[in-house]
C-alpha cells in the first residue's frame, strides 16, 4: 500500500469516526468524564470505543458495595479494560 493510499484510508476512517460520534452511535462516558482529551485519544486510535448497538442496557439495583470508585480500583491494572475508559486522574475526582 502506498503512502498516498494509506493517508486516504486514514482520513476516510477519521471522518467515519467523527460521523459516528456526531450522530450519537458511539457509547461515550458521562459528560463529566468525557473530556476532549478522551475524544482526541479515540480519534488518534489510542483509546477504543463501543458502538451503541453493542451495548446491552440493564438495570442494576443500588448497592452500597458497588461504586464507580471500587470498580475503577478493580480494573485500573487491566490494560484492555482501561483502553475503553478515559484516564481519570486524582485531580478529576
């Protein structure tokens, strides 16, 4: 594949991804956690995303034992899981 063909493919993928974001077809974190940096990382291919069609919505009963902070502590060392989550610094908490 030539450099020109590669560049055109990359631009095409970039525009397709922007279309998915703009039309709400990508599952994104809440506005509080969905930073511009996270969106840039998605566009750069550094972070992964789920399409809304891949997400199964379920109801989870409220349990004091299940908190975002506890779940993040469990998954923070799992690189594959963290590829789908924004980097959350101590300042953001």
